[in-house]
């Protein structure tokens, strides 16, 4: 197992002011970068354009983290429309409320509050039922004493958008939990398969606000219920079951409290659900259950720190030193990466999450860890359930050699060509480095921890992954008086794409108000991608985006900027994913050909043909337009050389007939894959 891939930093749901910030102190700026943002570009930026320009969703006077802390607040429906859930404040004196927006496939937006009670609400978690497109939402709201978690759904399938059931309480002070004073907030909502025939299972995981020291404990309460379309039509409040995760309870009750930072994901392929993250005991971890949340949980962990060699200046002295000028023992570990989601890929065998690694030094005399600004870089982390390995890739590594993103080692910003020597020096003999600051805001004791977002979107059928984060590097240089004067109140939206299940990543797309006409006059903050990248043909994907256009740069609740709010906005990008070379039949030595299914369109039966030039194992899956697996026709079976036919009768993995629509069939043999589209027409 790889030691250095330890960092599965699945970045947590922390929104409090307490975090690792309290355990670290920024070192005085001993490394002068002279305002350089090197960015030695070696690859082409993917072709992209605005499919839907910035469109207003709602105005708000609340300018901090409008979406969920650690799950996607923008969900894409199978018909190409979308639901978003967020909180906002309509006037400077009104209460914060939860809103939803419905976005049509061509980008028209309608927005309204979900509930009717005028109470303080926030941090909604949203999921969409893949079979009916009905959205399910949970959030926390003020109660007689403290807060409670409420839940509701929209009867979209029957009536269209806007027919919400009256919100009802699913978690309050009476809900059984490990300690009497537990208070579970910040709920996230997910939908997956159910062990009950004909049903799906909705999960709501909430995090404990019971104060330990100066911050929330964040062990979890997991609620789940089985449902079908009739339950929604009948406006049922569902039959809820509650459980906790033993490892989180153990950390919660430990004499020396261990705080987890985590997210959750639910596999659409089977009954697996998982939490991923890191903790204050310096572990990266995955905790998962393979039985729909029932029964035992499996815990996997690794140490959390990657040591690297301190680079030498031209005079032979170390570049990074502590306050007492003693050479620092340096390493990369999680830094300023507290808000994220996670996604299952490759049939549920891998779990991915984005985040960042930052440079830090050994503990100083005060017992706090020294960190260096400008040395924080975005990554994508994954856990492989098959091999039981944590690993990561570098996302923003301009100038690195081919394969460096996925070589299992963190990018060294002073040795991008990885030849073991410093790439460049300043005239004064100091080490010149690539710089990084993947945070929306530039300064403050709390802003680096709070002002960051890292999110993934995917298309499982195509093998597409997209990482989206906010980048404030040039703004940070400007604020420090190191050039980039025009960037004084400008942050960038950064987007990295992969067309091969996260193995390789393209040059980063950067969107900002100075260089993109579409963002002129906009101060983007807290950007969230839709959970699904739509396949719109020709190798192009549609990436949905939601963000806050901040009226005054910085979050006023953290004492930066004016308390004058901003505008929630929607947009969509068209991005060229350039289909993987493995889809080119002439370059695949194992997979000779994947033919177009016949007949097409079909009802209800069609034949899928393929040819192998070498014998090998074959997997053949069928996906819907959301990239969700609906059936596996061939499951890693050995096939001989030659032509083969597989007949599909238009049913899902449970034998239930599917509705009319577009589906994708994807074959995998060895390391090669190919995907084609088919139409079921009843």
C-alpha cells in the first residue's frame, strides 16, 4: 500500500471557525516569490464556451457558503433540467431561508422558498430520484430549543416543479443518539438502490453540533427510508430508520477528542455507502457499509503526511526554515480544503474527492505547525475498494512531465520536471517555485479554512470527471503588494477535466472577470458544479454551474467586505472532452470493435455485437443519460477471440422494464473501453 498516497483528504463539513487553523500558525513570509505566478503551461486548455450565460437565480444579503458544505447543491435531471437548493436572505433584516431553483434544459430559471414558515434555516442537502426526477431536500431549521432537521420533496414527476410537500421534522432532540445533548445539523441527502424490491432508499446524514472544546463534534446520525413514486404522490412522511457509525461514536467519546472531517457518498451501483475524510489524529480514512447502511461498517485508514526534501538555495542552505532559522522538516498534508463532495466511479469500485495539499514544517516551540502561504495545490484523491489503496493525482501541474500527475508523488513546486534538482533560482540565489492558493479569499485567521470549495462532477458512462474549485492566487499576490494590481478583488473559477476516469487531467480552464467577457463585473464565489456532466454529443459535455456573485469581495460574516450580499447565478459550459483514445478501434489491441446495436431504436429487445482480437475478460454495462448504471449485461467474463453478440431486453438489473429514452452501452476489456448510444422507444 502506498504510504504517500495517504492523503485521501476528503475535506470536511466544517463550517465553524474552529479547525486545523487553531493548530497551525502561518510562518512569516520567509520565501519571497516576487509576485511570480509561474504557470509553465505545457498542454492545451480544452476547448470550451458558455452554453448558457450567467443567469440570475436570486438576490441575497447572506454572502457566505450558500450551498451545502460537503455535498453537491445542484442536481441534474435525466431530461437535462436541474434543481438547486441553497440558503439566502431576502433583505438585510429578514431571516435566512432555504430556496430552490428549477432550471430548464435551455437555461430558464425560476426560484422560490421551499417552506412557508418564517424561521431561520440553512445548509440544504439535495438529491434527485433517478427514476422519477423528484428532488428530495433536507436542511436544518431553528426549533423551540436549538435546531432540528426537516425534510421534504417536490412532486415533479406528477405535476412539474414547485409542488413541495410541507416540510416535516425527521431529526430533533428526541431522536435517539449516543449522548443526551447531541444536536445534529448540516444534513446531506442522497438516493441509491434499496434492498426492498421496487423501492429506492433515501439517506440523510447529519453532523453533531455538540460542542467539544471550541468546535462541533461531527460524529453522525444517519437516517434512511425506502420509497417509490407512489409514496411521493401520497405525500408520505416515510418510515425512517436511524443509526450511527461506531468509529465516529468512538472518536466522539474518546478522552482526547478526535474530530473527523468528512463527506459521504452513496453508490448508484449497489448497496454501498461510504464516508471519506481525515481527522485530527492525522489519519486519512474511509468508513463504508456494503448493506444499504444496515449492519457492520468497515474502517480503513492511513497516516496523513508526506515528507519531502527541503530544497537547497544556490549557496547550499535550506530554503525553508523555522522562526529560529533552524532548517524545517517539511511535508505536504491537507490544507485549506474543508468543503467538497465525493463520487463513485468505475462501477462503484473507486471513490473520488477533490482537495488540496499544502506545505508545512515541524512543530515550533509553541507546539503549533508552521505553514507557508503560496504552497497549497489542488489534488484529486481516490480510494480503490478492489486494491484497498488510497491514491491521488495532481490537478494543476503546468510544466510537469508526462505522467507526473499520476505517479503517486505530490508535485514539487520547485522541481516540476522531476529530475531531482531545483528548476530555477532567483538572482539572490533563492529557490524559485510554482505557487498555489486554491482559496476564494486571501487572508485572515479564519478565511483560508472557510473560503474554499472543491467539487467533482462526473459522467460515469463516458468516464468523465471534472474538478471545480476557486483560486485566489493572483488576488493574494495583489493583496500582499506583489504585483497583479488589477486582481485586488478578483478570484478565479478553476476547472480541470479528465476523459479517462481520472487517470489523466487536462490543462486547467480559468474563468475570471478580467479575461472572460461573460464574467465582466462579476465577483464569483462559492462555485458549485452540477453533479452530472451531460453528454451532448461529438465528444462535448455540458457542465452546469451555480455560484454567488458577491457585491462586496469577501464574506461579511467573517468580517471581510460589506454586508450587502450578492446574487446567486447559474451558467453552463460546453467543454470538449476529446473522447479517449481507447474509443478508437484501430488503437485497441484487445477490443477490435464495438458495433452499433441493432435494431436502433428498439422495443424491447436489441443486440449488441463486439469483436475481440485477443481473448480476454469483458464487462458490458448499460447507463442512463445521467451516467448511472442501470444494468450489467456482461460482468468481467472471459471471451475468446472473434465476434460475439449480447441481447438486451430493455430492463434494469432487477428485471424492471425501463422507460423510453437514450441509453449508453459501454464495453471494457483490459484497459480499453468504448461507448455507444442507443434509443429505447416504446
